[in-house]
C-alpha cells in the first residue's frame, strides 16, 4: 500500500502533465500556424476550449489537493469562471459546425 504522500505526488505529476498538454495544445491552436481550412475555421474555439480545460483540470485536480484550506469563495469563483469559459468555447465550436 502506497503512502498518501506518494499518491499525492504521483497524482500531481500525472494531472500536471495532462493539464499542460491541454494548455499547450490550446495555445498552439490559438496562435499556431494555420494550415487547413478546418483548423482555420474552428481553431479559435478548439484552442480556447483546450486552454480552459487545461486550466480547469489543474485547478480541480492539483491545486485543490495542495491547498485544501484556500478560501472556498475564491476557489469557486476561479474554477467557475474557467468552467464558464470552457462551456462558452464548446458552445461556440458546436455552433460553428452547423
């Protein structure tokens, strides 16, 4: 059985890598070279969604574990704002498909 500190460390590493990959993919879609018609049309919404998803994953899976005594109102405001951004970007992407 692993110790709680080891589990926290492994969880932190895995979720940090996951959120960093999402954020980097989002930034690449937002500001990277545009080579195809599909990415030119939907790249903004996909990039924004990936960037917001990366931030939300990090805040919800890593920061909440490392700082459990953070002000709940501030955490809810930050996570809620990023989640609303994620919902808006997904809605913009879906709307652009039709």
